[in-house]
C-alpha cells in the first residue's frame, strides 16, 4: 500500500480563494498590491502552484499576484473528467475573470511555465484585449520537431488508446503510485534541472500534492499526450502583444532549435539562461530583475 499523505497545505502565501467558472471549481492564491499579474504552474504528474513560488513571492512586493492551481492539481477540483487544452484554456479565462472582477478591464501581465504556456497563449489569442504581456518560462512547442507541426486547430498530440487503457485498467493506480514516489520525483526533477542541485522542499510538496485524492486523473491525460496542442506554433505566431521567453539551456527541456520563426516577430524576445527549465528557481534574483524590466517596457509601450 502507498504511504498515505496528510492534507495538502497552502503552496503559496496570501489568501486562498475558491471560485467556480467554466473549468469547474478552482483555487487561486492572491497576494500583494498593485497592477495584476497572473502566474500559471506547469503540467506534470506532481504539478501545483508551488512551482511558481519564487516568482510569486518576488513579484507580490510590487504587484497584485494571482496564482491558480489548475484543474486536476493542488487545491482545485481533481474529479474524473476530460482534461484537455480546452479545459485548461477555460481555466485561464476563469482566472482572468476573477482578476477583472477586482481590477476592471485593464490588461493583465501573465506568466506561464512549460506546457501551461500553450494554454496561456491560446487564451491570449482568444481574448487579446485582456492581456498586456506574456512571459513564457521554458515553454513547450519550440523544439525542431514541434516547429514542424501544423495540425488543424483544436487537434492534440494524444496517443490513441493510451488514456482509455490506463484509466480503465485495474493496475492504473499502482502505475501512477510508482510514478510519484519520492525517488522517482527526484529523478524527474534532476532531468528537469539538468543537475543534482534540486530543491528538497519542492520534492516534499510534489509528493504531498501527488498523493491527494483524485491526483492521478489529470496526469493520465498529460501522459497520453492529450494536453499538447497540434496547432500551438500557429497560436504562438498569431500573438501581437509583447512576449518574453526566458528558457533553459540545460536538462531535458533545453531544445529551442525550432524557435527560428520568432526572429521575424519583433514582439517576441527569447533569453537563454544557464539553468534547467525552472529558471526562476535557479537564478531567482536575475530572473526577477529581468522580468521586472520586461514588464516595465511592456507597460511603457
């Protein structure tokens, strides 16, 4: 039997708000004062708002920060339902609605981490007036292979039959439990960082959040490829607002060889860091200074 986990503590400081929108029941951490900024964690077997902690704590000193737990993760609804890009894009829209209820219709600066950058970009393409700038930290969709994908709108990279097989099989929970053991979490974080210098507190929180009731439902869709969009490069190319991409040069997510198209897009700026995918964890002070500089330029523009 897997080791039981205690109830999940808050991932971030500030107020934990609970609300319901198109994407169902969601939880969102809110702290700070000033112009609003939205922060989205990545998607993986042990994801939560904890992943944006250094960026959240840094920006809340000067801005009003909002960081939701996305559907299937953290304090948000983890029920058994269809998890796909539409659901997560709707969750971004729900977070925007929450922010606009407090700040009015002023445009929002937003940050997405890894795969959540795809959902954030799609939301910005659908509601361009709602966003002022996007910061995409080591986003997906920039490898040479990904750059060649030009599939029809709304398509995904789902592996046929994978999700149906593993979600129905009696060994599904056992397979998931193996994926989220502390040793395996450490292994995948080392591949994400591209080094052994991982943060122990992240390992602990990843283990806690991945052992809550319903924790396997969203990761099964992730593992099946259902959450990756086949048309994401076209979505990225459609964006007209300022986009800053601080990204890894180390680890499993360092391949940005398919980013050449951004050179013809003056609103796009890519900045490599000598880190793994979690730039804001490894070089927090530099990242925060660069991010504040980008936000200032976006505001001035």
